[in-house]
């Protein structure tokens, strides 16, 4: 009894626990084969989205729940917990189109707690300012100098990058810079709109004498974005808006005497540099680099020669030995000169920056007499043309080149909804909660469009969505019916949309109505049903007040005869209740969205709500309409629904749009023929992954296996017992632990011939089996043995394999049998 209590507690802990998991990428593989593990239990989007189900044993009257049974069950629970950890460790929190996502080795993601970057939002909307706490190269610094008439001792200053409003936005539109003008998701910087301010704020100000500006600053050092610059020249007055500063830096600083020749290696190249002359009179210098001679250079000058930028820092007259000409020069190899003048464009090595307007502004405060104080330096960067960044693109800062914007892509998991038409027919296709594709047909009677694959007979009356004048052979609402003046036979093959309490939808066809007694007056009518979604059939189910249990839903059908004809009534076929702005919803989609289908007597309309309850396409219904010629069209009212429709690419008939609320749903519509509408609906609001990172940060595709942490909660759905599926079937892929004697789901699969029965298990053996389409389009992995110890070994084999720690090449195909005889460790298990 104590072991029984312990087992129950462990089941509760398993089903309600939470796991913190590390993530590695699992690539998308289509075939159901054990070699693909951890897929399909880890999705192509890199998420663990499956159930691990252990048995509870109490359902089986042939098994006595004694101490041994409790111990066996406890062993299965332990296997389930081990598998939970193993599979979870192969999941990744980078979702939605893993091949389109990029990770960055260092930097900061544009987000704040509770607020991600979404469609229609700019960096400014989420987190506009980045500084010392975000990026190391924006560290707080101090400025000191003791030159000229003023002294500045340890003046603190901060550095920030401040993104501005109205640009740096995630959009879904045409790339107007591309000749094909392809519509896609981009991270866009708008032409003529300032992208950012780089701001340096001197907390106490920097003092200088306006009559000796150059003397006060020349030679002083200033660290900007992690690079130390030497001030080579300064002029003007900050408080008057005329200040100008020239700064010089380089990758290699060299001091060399006049008349000398030295060899240096830089950037993998060798440079032989001579100093033929330093003029005592004007302080100019000439350099010979790999045989090429510069013009005269003065302090602060730069020039490109022999494929490298050279800049003169300082010239020292009569500082060397007499034998060397007594003069020396300090210069930079790989020089970088910045010219920052208030109200003017920035110059880098004396040239303006291509494709950008980058302006600098100095602000200051006038002091007593000739004193002035520098308060701030602001550099504003504005693109001269639109910039469209695709997923994986990088944009390096045009000013100093020390940081970049990386558009990693859109993080979302989507489900597809499709509407198509051909002639007088059409179809609505979507994926239900069980992962199966549902197809709902529509048909035109010559004037109006109805649900149904066929039109009714002349003697038949159809009530469809409450309308008894319907022409299509399809029932969608409770109490819809099919009645015929001749016989029930004309109601054979009428279809119904059946929806369970949880929202799972399937199309069920009544394939025959009969009375075993042959009287048609006793109320003993029965019907044959076929699930057109999964292919499952039910024969001679009882009508007239009896519950018809279909597994995913319980329905009621009533048959009656009267003077007006024979009637089959769908008394109860939809038990789902919608929410939010779509309280009339008929069903749930495979993600978190909901759908309402309405046959209004003229058209068949479709409304879709996103997972937050908001309606798509500005609350305008889409649907199937008459084209005035007796055929079916998809209504083009959505084109005028307030969405920003764009032609897919040059000369295309298709137009595309993002939903009006920027949630991330995408539409693709054949605007010429009105015969195709495709909707990509995200399960949650799409997140735009944008990083601000140092230029040297490595950006790699998510399939490289970058590790991140996230939580998988048992209450969110990873751990289950078979008791959770007494009245429904799993709506995810499942890992089933334990054989058909203890796990009801395995027992059911054995009854259906999809896995072996209890009698087929042999002592000291275990099976690992992939069951394709075990539940609709959902797959199952059975991990089971003759006894608990055998199941445990099978579980360890699977865990070892998915973690990449062994059995490569041994788990393949759809069935593996293990010999566990005498095996004390997983390495002692043999494959039969």
C-alpha cells in the first residue's frame, strides 16, 4: 500500500512538474523514422511540442493493482521523467522557421520584459536607448588634458546610441530597391528619416579657452566607442554652434626617425616605410611606403598609399640624434581620421560617408570672459535611400563601424488555412486540433453558394445553419436536418461538421440509415458514419436520443418519419463555445486560433480570430460568393478591408498583406482569378528578432545549435497519463511509456493492429516503435517492455540516442526489439 501511494505521488509530480531545459537545434526531417529522433517530437521550429504519456493501470480489469503492479507503474513513471528530460534538452526556444532565424554571439536583443519587437513597431517603440549597461564599447569614460590655457582633470562622460522615432521598423511590404519588388518581411530603415543619435554627454563639461582652442585640445586623447583617438586639431566655439574637432586613430602607432627605413607587418601584409625628410621649417613630413612617396603631410593629415591609410599624429623637430637628422614622426598605419563640425556632415579620412547623411553637433555653455564649455557631442545618421534588411542581414554603423544591426528573422509558429475554387465548387482547408487536415466543401446552386459537395435532390429539404431553404448537402449547426418526401435514402451521404467540446473539428458523413427491425416506426433507426477527415467508420450507431461517442466528440442524431417525409436531425453536432470577439466560433484551429463558418443563404462566410481573440482582416468576413455566372469566387471585399495589399512581385497575379493588427498573420490572394486565398496564421504574436551588436559579433543560422534556456511546464502539456485521454485522443505527437497491459493508449493501438499486443511481448525483451499517423496525422513512439526493468532499458536507449551519446545507426526504421537479459547498464543491451 505504501508503494501504491508513492506511485500515485510520482504520477502527480510527473504530470504537474516543470523542467528547465537547455536547447540544441533539431533540423526538419520529413520521414517518420527513429533515425530522425528527437523529431517529430521536437518540431521543425525547434520546440518540444509533444506529450509523454504513462499508464495508470486502473482501467484494465484483468490486472490486479497489487504491490508488484505499483512498482512496475512507478518504474514506467521514472522512464517517463527521464524521457521528458532527454527530449526537452533537444528542444530550442528559437521558434518558427528555424532556418530563417539567426543567433548572435554577443550584443543585445531589442526587447524589454513584457515587450517584444513586433510587426509595425520600431526600435524606438520598444527600447530606444543603449549605453554602458548594454554594450561594452559604450562604456563610461573620463577626459583629461593639461594643455594650453585650461585644465580638465578626469571629466566623466557617457556614451549612448539613441534610436529615433519613425524608422527601424519590421514591415511586410515590397522591397522598392529590388528590381523584382518582392513582398516579404523586412526590417526597414526609411529614406530621409534619422535612424539614430550617437550622443556623448560630458557630465561636468569640458572647459577651453576660445582664444586658444587648438592649443587646449591638440594632442589630448579621447575614447569613443572603445577606440582611443588623438585630437589633432580643434577650432570654433561650441556654445555658438561653430565648434570643430579632428580626431585621429589607427590600428598601429609607429614612431620613426628621419632618414630611417623600417619594415612592419599589418593585416597580413608587409610594409617597408622610409622617412626621407622632415622639414624643420613647416613641420611637414614625407613617407615612402613600399616604394610610393606621399605628398607633404602635416599633423592630422591622412592619405591612402600602397593600399593602406596612413595618418600623421605628431612631428618632433630636433628630437632624434644628429646622425638620424634630429627629427622624428609618429604616425598611424590603418589610420582613421574623423572630422566633426557642428552643422556639417561628418568626414572620415576627409571624405563624406557614402549613402548616408551623418551630421555632428557640438553644444556648449559660454563662460566668463573667453572661457567656453563643451556639454555634448551628437552624431545623427540618416540613410539617403530606403534600406530593406532580410532575415540574416546585417547593417554596420556607417559612422565608426564599431556596431551593427542584425535582423535575425521572425520568430513565430504558423498554421495554414486555404480557400480555393474551381468552377461551381470550392473548398476550405485547415488543420484541426488533432493535426489532421479538414476540408469543407462549398457549391453554387446557380445563384447562391452553400456548404456541401453536392446539391440536394428535388424531393429533399436541407436546413443548413438554421436556413431550411439551403441547397447544399451539409449540416453545420445543432438541429440542422435533412428531410426527404420519398425516403431516408436521399439523405445518405449528407455531411456534417462535428466539433467536440475542446474545438476539434471533423467532417462526418452519414453513409447509410436503416432500421434493423424493418418497421421504420419503432424509433430503432441506426446509421453508418464515416469520418472523412481520418477515414474511421462506425457501423449501426443508435439514433434517437442515444449518445454517439466518436472519441473526439459525442453527438446525437434523431430520425423521424411523418406525413411530410423522413427526417434525420443533427440534434447535437457542435459542443464548442467560442471566446473573445468570436463568441460564435464553430471550432478551434491547430494552434490557438478559432474559426466561425456561416452559410447566410447567399454566401459562405469565414471569420477567423487570432489567439488573442482579435478578428483578422479588420473584422471583415472572407468567404465564397457567386461570381454572377454560377461559379464560386473568393470575395474580393477583403481587398478593400483596410489592409495594405501589395503585389507579390513584379508581373504577379497575387497580392499579399499583413493583418491589420500586425499580429503576424499573412494573406496571399489571387486578385486576377479570385480563386485562391492562403492565410498563414501565427499561434502567438510574431516576434521580430533584432540585435544591436558589436561589429565583430558572429551571426550564425539557428541550425548551428546555439544553446538557450526556456521552461517547459507540465501543466502546459508535456507530461500526461492515459487517464487524460479517456474521452479524446492526443492532439500532439506522443511518447507512450509502458505496454498494452498498463497504458490504455498502447492497448488501443494494439487493438487497431498498429503495435503488438500484450501476448506478443517476450520475457527479457522490449520494443521501441514509431507508429506513423497513430492519431490522425500525429505520430506515436512506443517505449515498452515485458516488465518494468525492460521498459526502463528501452527508455535509456532512447534517451541516450536523442542526447547524441550512443546507438548511432542502431535506432532506425519503425521498430526495434531489444534483448535486455542480464543487462545491468544500457551498454549491455543487445539489438535483436
